């Protein structure tokens, strides 16, 4: 059994009609993962796949709703100014959608009627690194890993 839990306990989802999947300790940007998760909520599985493929092909930008300062403006966005093309995050999210679809299929759910009801990204562990500096000092920096989880429900 894993030592971690999902953050969707407060949603009170029916376990017979839902499927969940997660990615743990992924080396992607936390801020961009949060924005992609916000864009996927409420979409069907096929709509989400189409959106992610368009972002990877640089056709459709993801609106940056929370982390929007000093971001470039995209004229394709309606109602939002800043946005971007988080290609690396979208590639991982496509893998996560494949995983949650396989989990739903294993549970006997109809995969054409699945809707994303929960998508979240949280901070994972930090990989510490040290940069040698002058006079025997060192500056600590690190790489922030990310946990991403998704839940779908059959409608």
C-alpha cells in the first residue's frame, strides 16, 4: 500500500462510478501544472486530450489564471490576457489521462462518458543541490518535484 493519499476525500465521490490516477514526483513546473489542471476540470476525456494535443502542437494556449504576472499575452485567449504553451506538462498530463482511462476501463466504466471532476497539482519533495561559490562557501538550491492527481466520473 502507498504511504500517500489522494486529496479528493472531501468531494464525496461515488467509488463505483469514479476512477482516479496520479503521478508522483514528476519533474515539471508546479505553476504550469496548476494552470493545466484548472483548464482540464469539467472537460470530457476526449476534449481534454484534444486540448492537450493542441497545446503540444502550439495551436491553443493555456490561460494563466493564478500565476499570470509578467506573462506574455496570447491573442487566442478569450477573457484572459496571459497564457502559454506548457508542452512538458501537457505530455505528462496525456500519460495521466491514459492511466485514468485504463483504471476506469478496468472498473467497467464507459470511457466515452467520463468527465474530469478533480485535477490537482501539489508540491512534491525537493531534490537538494549545491553550487560551489568563492571562498569555500556554497549556495543551496534545488529542484521542486510535483504530484499530480486526477479523478473522472461517469455521467
